[in-house]
C-alpha cells in the first residue's frame, strides 16, 4: 500500500489469490493488478482536491470476459459475452485535508451493460478497457466534484 495526499492509495493485494478472476495466475494477473492500481491513481489525481486522501482496497475482482482455452488460437484472448461483465468489490475511506471523514463505504461496482459502450472503448487496445471504463464511471459518480 502507498499513500499520496492528492491521489488514492490503493491496496490491491488484500487477498488476490481469492479473487474470482484477476486474469491468468502469475505475471499476467500481477500486471493486471498493477494496471488497475495505476488507473485508480490517475483518477484520484484528476478528481481529488489538494490535501484530500483516499484509501481504496480492492477486495475482489472479476474481469470482463473469460479465457476460453478450448478455442483454437484463443489461448491469450478474453472472449467478451453478455454474461461475463466486469465487477469489483471495493472498500474506500475518503478524508479531507484536515483528516475528517468524508465517506467510508464498501461497494460492489459492476457494468452489466459493458458491451454496449461506445466504439471508442470497444476499439481501445488496453486489455482492461471495459474494467477501467467501469471504474472511471464509478469514480466520477462518487468522488469527482460535480460541475455546474
């Protein structure tokens, strides 16, 4: 876990061996967790006010799609279907610059309609594009200041 006043601290390794699906085991799962961690940091830097702190713990991950190992030539490909939407169980503590608690919650974030996202998302080359889009939408709705 790490801390930075203007970006979220994220503990992705609460119990990754128990995650439903963080990707294949080993180095690929490690890369996925690190990529999600960097994504949450970037969201925090964009949305949090100076001095605020946010501690996010990822309790479970089920990435969008599934590896269908029986398909010829699809060893390293995640097949996206309507029944394989992304979801994450998160717990977070958000504090202002004086250390006062702004919010503390545990939530299940999911995107059951992930396949209907715009072409900008569908044709992104990031292997976690649907998972990151889901997190951005959740983050914007919960933690980014409302304009207007």
